């Protein structure tokens, strides 16, 4: 599967909960991490998603929000991945930050130069990546 989404996390579906319009899908990607996606019921049915199936969560780097690892901060983002900054590529307008998670996966975020400067991010620092469940796209192999 080729895609422009920088973040591709493959795992096993733990559960699919259908609501009136949307379905919440929880994808277990490692012992430490899961990804929650909210997609339409129609999409869940089209993909035939069910517990035990393998799927891949696709997340655009521009959909990732970075924050300091404060356990007391509450957010509405369903997905939180904490790890170490493993690389920073500086651009003219935006910068790319790669976060290495303890489970071996990585999350890439694109943020503004000002945000990088304000956060004073450096390689090796602990940081958390937040992703809204509605920003996760699910894919399966056919």
C-alpha cells in the first residue's frame, strides 16, 4: 500500500462500536499503544471491519499535535503517543519532528517553525503526539 500519509500504524482490531452515524474502531498496534478511529458506519461496513482483523491507521503528519508529557492535562484527542524526539528536519515554514515510541513505532508531525522554537524541542526529549480519532483513516488489504 502506497500513501502520502507519513504515519502508518498496523495492528489488530480490538473492538468496533457502532453508533447511529459513526463507528469507533480501536486498533491494538502494540502492547503499549492503541489507535482509536472514528469513521462512518458506512465505511466500517464497506471495509468489513470486525474484531481480530488486521488494519492500518493512516495519520497525516499535519494532523499531529505535539505537547509536553503532562499527565494532568486533559484533551479531547482520543490518541496520545509519548516518546523521544528522534529527528528534526527544519524547513522554511514548517518543521518535521519524528517521535520514536517505546514500542518501536514512530510518529511524524509537521509543525510551524514558531511552534518548534516556542517548544524548544531537541533530539532525545520526551514529547507526546496527540491525534483526534476523526483524523485517523483506516485501511485494510484486500
